[in-house]
């Protein structure tokens, strides 16, 4: 019986080693699975954090851009106000306009002089002209600002 036990001892050791190896392999597989889950969770968290960082960065950039645009708008409004102020100070008399001498002479013959022209008086003065000539004279007076 001693001989049988001596022979069975290496088999027993081998079985124990195989069982230990199976346990180790199972534990390694379980650890690998847990590590994979943890890695995927970390990747999800990183993606979420990356999205938050992108949103924060975009908000900061948008705020900077809005500030820059507000400053540019204020400068443009100031410049526009200065230009308008300078234009009103340097503007010539808006009632003084020029018209061709021939038109002025024709109107003077009919008693229409300086200042705004009455449309009825103008029509009476132009009645002797052809339609094209009346249109041309009225156009010149409009350009000169004599007719409103």
C-alpha cells in the first residue's frame, strides 16, 4: 500500500496544481473582465468630461468674442456720432441748390424766383413746353431741391 501511495502522490500533486492553475486562470479572467469594465467606464467619464470642458471653453471664447464685438460696436457708434456731428456743423445751407442757368432764366420770366417752387405755378410756367421738356425741367428742379 505504501507503493500505491507513493505513486499516487505525484498524481495528487499534479491534480492540486491543475486545480490551482484553474483557480488562478479564473481569477485572472475575472480581474480582466473587471479591468475592461473599469476602462470602459473611465473612457465614458473622460468623454463626458471632455464635452464639459469643450462647452466651458466655448462659453469662455463666446464671452471673449462678445466683449470684443461690444467694444467694436461702441467704437463704431462713437465714430458715427462724431461724423454726424461734423457733418451738421460743416453742412452748407440745405436750401441753396444750383440748377442750370437756362432753367433759372425761364422760371424768372414767369415770376418764379428763389425758394421753393409751387407746383401749380410751375405747371403754368411750363405749359408752353413739350412733354419731354417739362419732364426734363422738373427733373432738374428735383435734383436742385427746388421742388419737394
